[in-house]
């Protein structure tokens, strides 16, 4: 029996990597054979109360919403009868709904604790600090508190540049620089997000502070545009935004199918995916440096059809040692990491281009297009053509 196509509204802010990856998570869920007709909103100027009323009039059966400062739109949804999944935002009285509502949130406390553990493992800092977001956001406060608490458990004081401790000058670069200069050097810093970390790097440059020799900076989100173009390149924690999007889609699908069954738990928390070291922090160890170099080589060359032997030869180490160190720190093999990078590019090209399948396969590192087609169907449950038909943007 053919499943009916559902009309679903997805409203996610696309200005950074978080919203884009969450949308990829929704598409990943749909690639398993679920049939949704999507209406996608990307900014708060698009996702208005009027837009919500229009979608409801058109028969929208469910909403995934994650654009902040859309209280008017959320207020309309608070009174509607359709299921809603909320991602990392609040407002509009939506929380008062007794049914048909679920929340998917990034685990801000895990971000803070893992950041503290990572900086402590580097073992070179005399002081530690947290730089909060410009506005008083729950996620920023939670990250900072967890960071401070984890440091305290290990006998260190976490110095805070946030709304609580600097209510009047949090947005002033001069105040940020003055605070940075008070920290015993070298110091290890967690920024609330990559945008804030970028501002820290600017302040350090203006004030003659060396990164990472004086100040090491760890951001959050792993936005490649910011991280790769910062000077120096920015290390960052990568929340699992793709999993958040996939989880939101799973919850919404369940609520649409069984509207009388409340999701349990109502609030679902998703952790981090990785901590990506670049030039703004110190590597943990010789093993850490080896794995970082391997990752950098894979990211740059995966689409050229490289294998594990190529990575080992580039680094001048044995395959067994490379795989051992890689599994210790990445919890995956070198081959699995190369394959994941190539398949991610395959999906992107299928979604965003009309490139012939054989040409696409070669561009992504397969000399034998049939091998990719067979692998893709085993991995995702659909042929490449069918997946493209369902997910083309």
C-alpha cells in the first residue's frame, strides 16, 4: 500500500552550518522512503504569523521550527492542532501546549563539559575562561556553567566573560580585550559559538596577544566558513546537528501518525559529534597530531579516490599504527572516515545538481560507477536515482 504524501513545514535558520546540517538530517530521514512535501522557510522575515496561517490553510500536517525571534508565528502554532517539533528556540507561548509538541535540543551542558575536558587534556594552560554570547541565551548560559563546573571539579577556576559578570560591556571589543589581558598566560578559552570565537581572535590580534601561544580559542558549531578562514584557523566543537534534524523528523512523523500518543520524553537531547582541532588550540599529543594530519589529508583528498595506504604513506607511518591511533581518538577506522566523506559529497551532488550518475561517481572518487551504485543502495535503501528524486533541492 502506497504511503500518502504529507505536507510538512520546515523553518530553520540557514545563515550558518547549524540550520543547514539540521535540514540535511531531515533529508536523511526522508531518504529512508518517507514521503513528505516540504515547505521550507529560511529566515524570520519569511516565517511569519501570516505564513503559518497560509500553510495551515493549505493543509500543513506538521511543523519543524528552529528560527529564533519568531514569537508571532509560534503563537499561531500554539493554538493550532497540528504536531510541532521545536529545535533550540522558545517563545510565543508554544510551551503551554499539552499535546502534539516535542522539543529537540543540543546538549549545551555536554558541550561545556567536553570543552573543559579537552582543554585540560592539552595540559599547557595556567588559566581558563568562557566568553558568552552577546545576548542572554539559555544555551550560552548552560555551556558556560557546565564549562565552569567541570573545571572546578578538577581544581581550576573558570573565569567568565558573560552577561552575568559583564552586563554593561559584554559587546565591547575593548572590554573583551581588557579581560583577556587579565588572564594568566597561556590560557584556554571556550567561546559560546564560532561567531564569538571569531571576535576573540580579532581582539587578540588588536591587542598583540598570540594565538595559541598566549590564548587558545575553542569555538562551537564547526562552521567551515568561519573556522577555515579565521586567522589562525579556528578549532571548534561540532554538535551533531544532522542527528538533531533526523531526530526532529522522526518525532514529527511519529506524532503525525499517532496524534494521541505523546512523545516520550517530550524534550530530547542530542550530543556532540566531534571536536575538530585546527590552529587556534594546541594538539593533545603526538597521537593527536598524527590523527589531525590524517583528517586534514582525508578532507582534502577523499574525492581523489585515496585509500588507507595513501594516508599512511603521506604520514610516513604504518597502516596498523595509523588505524590504531585513529580508532583511539576518532572511534572510527580511516577507511570508514574516507568513505563517509565521499558519500556525503555524493549526497550533496545528488541533491543540488543534475550531474549524470557515472560522471558524479568518478568526481567523488569511484573509478567503477557500478560499485558506488551498489554501495549506495545497500547503505541508504534507495537507488541513487530514486534518492535524487526524493531529495533534489
